[in-house]
C-alpha cells in the first residue's frame, strides 16, 4: 500500500527554530561520530574536546548537552552551526517516526514549514528517511 505521502508533501523550512527547542519526545539531538567530527571541525576543536564540551551520553548514545529548552547552538533563533548541523537536524522533518499521518499532524501543529513551498517528491522523502535510518543505526 502506498504511504499517504506518495504524491509528495509540501514543506519548506521557514527558519522558525521551533524544531531546535526541546519538547518531550523530541528532546535530544543525537550525534553520530561523523556528526561530532563535522561539528568539531566547524568549531575548530578536536573531536574529543568538542565531545567534552558539548556532548552527554544517555543509555549509551551521544547527544548534545541539554541545558535548557533551546539547543545550545540556537542563537537568535538561528542555528549557529547550520552548515555542520547534525544529521538529525538535516533530515528534519522526514524522520520515520514522523511519517505516520497522525504524527505528521502533530508536527504540523508546531512546525510552520509544513504545508509551505513546493511539494517534496516521494523519492526525495524516501532518500531522507533512509539517511536518517542509516544515521540512527550508527548512533
Ligand atoms: S544543531 Fe542547529 S539545527 Fe540542530 S537543533 Fe541545534 S540549533 Fe537546531
């Protein structure tokens, strides 16, 4: 059976930063080793130092330190490490757990990018979902 998004979904990031604010199940920004290396390089730090300064580990998984509702790299509602942002951020909102219709409705309630812009084709959505699945497997 085709998914509900088989004809594409309209989405265009509006730069609201709302996906960079912790809310329940979306609390942590998880990081693969590649994510940590990329962020460390962007900040001019050795990966180990970046990890000491900016990461914590929960249940064996690295994530950005969680010191408040806003991500520590959110500055003036903008990502200050945008070019090097983690895969989890890069693939938003096309995560496997967001794609059931009911979950997508919940996303639409706080993300103003949902319903904006041109349709993202199903093939692109599937590619992003695969990227997110690969990333999750590397955590
Ligand atoms: S790293 Fe950047 S894109 Fe990701 S949650 Fe933090 S501010 Fe947002």
